[in-house]
């Protein structure tokens, strides 16, 4: 009797309506946890090798699932895929390079500046400039100009900022592939990204990339930080309005900071938590107040391929 009652409770409209939001939250947590565990591979294969493993194994998984050769690909689309994969590879590589010296939550917050600038590039209203000021204030707090035990490494900040630029380009180039089958574009883009990153990974880690223990962890990282979050995001996106989706996704820097604290013991200063909060508020505000016709929201980019 209790099992039947539990089944009925799971089928209620309230629970069904909450499931997509639970899926999105689970996806963000999965991405942050997967990236945190990926960082633990750095002593063995370095940031470059870890990035190559994550993207390369993710590409193999996506190719096996979507079999992109089943769909036609024109020469023009091939060029678009190459650009898409190029910035995707550089985004992942530079993000992992930033994680060598700065905390996960901070790196995600700085990286968010890319899509945030893109969302506000057509800013016209006063409220838009308020969000810009909020984002600038948050980023200013993270610049490597502050002294103390929590001062950030300039190279790490630069790599995270470059990852943000690549994320913005990823959104632009990804939109040019919107007419293609989603599975085909993602599988081919990830495969191109793998070819971009692999030379750096081999040069950095060499034969260590083929160690059984490294490959096992690499497969787990690829699944937890790519395949699983992407699948959960797709489930959520079907049932959550796009703007609401973007607002919730803007909490990712805070989720990353909490994962870094719990798994990597990365403690942030009060100023850094405030900076992350400013960037989250700016991102949420930009999504809520920017018209659909002139906005490019961070939600346009799938979470797993963003970092």
C-alpha cells in the first residue's frame, strides 16, 4: 500500500513540475563535482592532459551515441563546425589552465563574463548599465591587484578571462549550427575540440595519459562533467522556459565555489564570495531585463561544454 501511495505522489502535478528544476540543479552539481575531481588529475597529467582526457573521451562518447556520419554535412557547415570546435577546444583548455592556480568558483565567475558581455552588448536601458556596473565591480574584486593570502594569480585570471571570450564566441558560432541536428553538431564540435587540445595534452603528459588508473578516472570525469550534465540539461530545457533556465544557470559560479570548498578545500575570502555574488546578480539581472530579440543568454551554451 505504501509503495502505491509513493507512486501516486510521484505522479502528482507538483512533483512533475519540479522534476525539470531538480534535473538542472543535478546537472550543475554534477558538472562542478566532475570538474573538481578532474583537478585532482593535475599532479599526474597536468591541466593540458586532464583537458585532453575530458574532451577526448567526451568526444568518443558523443560519437558513439549520435553517430554523426548518418547526417549530411555541407562544405559550408564543415567550416562552421571547425570554428565551433576550435573555440570549444580553446575554451576548455584555457579554463583548465586557469584551475591550476585559482579556485574553481572564481574561475567560473570570471569565465561567465564572456556570455554576460554578449548578453549586454546591445544595452540601451539604464537597468542594463546597472548590471554592467555590478559585473565590473565583481570582476574588479577578482583582479590580481589585491594583497593578502587570497590574492589571485594573474596568469590564472588571464586564462579564465580568455575562456570567457571563447565562451562568447562559442555561443556565436553555435548559433550558426542551429539548423543542424543537435547531436551531430555537438559530436563533431567536440571531436574538433579534442583534436585542438590533444597535442597539448600529449606534449604535457605523454604516456601518462594511457595509464589505466588515469583512463578510468578520465572516463568518470567525462561522464560526470559532460555526458550526465548535458543529458540532464536537455531534460530541463524541454520543460523550463529559456529565460528561467538562464537565471538558474547563472548560479553555477556559486555551485562551483561550494564544490571547490567541499571537495578541493578551496576556501575563498569574503571579498571573493562578494565578487561571485555580484557576477551572479548581474547575470540574473541581464537575463531578466534583456529582450529576447537582442539577447544572447548564457543558457544558449550547453553547461558541459562551457567549462
